[in-house]
C-alpha cells in the first residue's frame, strides 16, 4: 500500500525542559548541549533530521537555552583562525554544524509545563501539515537514521508513526506501553496506549521512544492544556485521542537506542560512540581495560 501522504517537511525539537537529572551540570548549560563523543545531543538529532530530508527545524526553547541556537550559527572568527592554521578538516566539521539561512525557527515555552505543552507552542509554525518531533534525549545509532526509516513507513501508511522498542516485561511499569494490532513487517498497527501498566496487565512490551510523525489534528487535543501524569501536559494523552480516527503505526526501527536523558544512558552512548570513532576507539578500550 502507498497512500502518497503530504510530505513531512518540518521537525519540532522540544528543548525547554529543566534537565533536573543532570544537575548541577545543567544549572546553566542546557542538557541538550551535553556532548556525545564530539558533538552535542542537539547536533546529533539535527543531523538525523537533515539527513531524513527535513527542511525546517523548529526549536521550542526556554530560559537559559540561547546556546542551542548559537551552536548552529556561522562563527567567522573561529573559521578564520582554523583557516589561518591550515586546519581544513576541522573547518569542514565546523561548517557542517552551521544551519543554512532560513531553516531555523524558534518559539518559546514560557514555563516547562510538559512535552505536550512544548509541542503545542510550535503550532503556528507547523500550520496544517504533518510534522516530526524529535527529542534530543533519545539518540539512535544507525544509517539510515531513525527518522528516515519512519518517513518510509509514513509514506506507506500515512497518518501517524512513532518509533517503538521492546522493554523488559518487568519494567513496563516505567513506560507508556502500546496495545498493538496487525503486524506489518517492522511496522505494527497501534490500537491503544496504556500508561505504566503492571507487567501482568501490559498488552505488549513495546514502548515509544522520542520520535514521532504526527498529523496537525494533534494540536486540537493539545490546546485543552489538560494535565496528566506528573501534572504535566502529556503528548501521549493527546495522541491517545487521535487513535481510532487516524492511521497510527509503530515502527520497530533498526539501530541502537540510547536514553541520554538519564546519566547511565548518557554514559552508555558516550562509550558506544567513542568505541566507533577510529581516532580514539583503541584509547578508549585501553582506558576501560585499565579501569
Ligand atoms: P524530559 O522528560 O527528559 O524532562 O523531557 P527534562 O526537564 O528535560 O529532564 P529531567 O527529567 O528534569 O531530567 C524530554 C524532552 O522534552 C523537553 C526537554 O527539553 C527534553 O528535550 N521538554 C520537556 C520541554 O521542552 N518542555 C517541557 O515542559 C518538558
């Protein structure tokens, strides 16, 4: 089946959270600027979106978050210095981190009232078209990237697509778990969402990670600013209201996923990415053996 849906051209990056799990590191510096190997989290997810064909990048920012947009700016002094020193390879790296003009859009979330609220803050910039949401906390190591894989699934089925992965059954209580329908290869139809079920009641062990392709009707549900778990406006609550009215699929994406919003996931990601970096992998192995 190929339903030829409207293309996904825009991606929202919610970056207005407080990052309390990394305090005091995130007292002033945004969590999304923490580096995984040689580049910050926000650049990892920007590259994933760019390589998936996204044309407009929408940051939902908040207080103390200016560094995130500055990271993608042209840096003339730095470029001149690198050029003068003949560091052409580093110059290319720096240029790759610049966002071309007319591609970056900013909106603010005045108070961190939850992910659903952050996404709603981008509604004017999205308008009436499907869009992607990427959480910089979640990084997936794979070529093609997770979002590119999801867009392929979206082109086949249209509607809404989320990235899903299996969690250990004994841990279902920590996650939003999917009630699943028809299996379609790596994709699976979603019938329902159950918040943090007991392992014995969990309808599956599939959980959503921070990648979504959603239809603009989600904004109608988010606009109610209804508070859910943790007294926050939850994106999953609004998504649950779309279920049944629109196609909804989960994609078991290919690649290794790291939850960099937790300290352990962050360290695991740094080890995995540095062990794959030919410049330092031997050194990292040596350090690990010594430790
Ligand atoms: P988290 O649930 O990890 O929250 O948000 P957090 O505040 O960043 O971190 P902790 O839990 O206090 O350590 C997931 C993503 O959603 C964004 C965050 O910036 C992060 O990218 N977010 C969350 C917002 O933009 N606004 C919010 O109100 C909440």
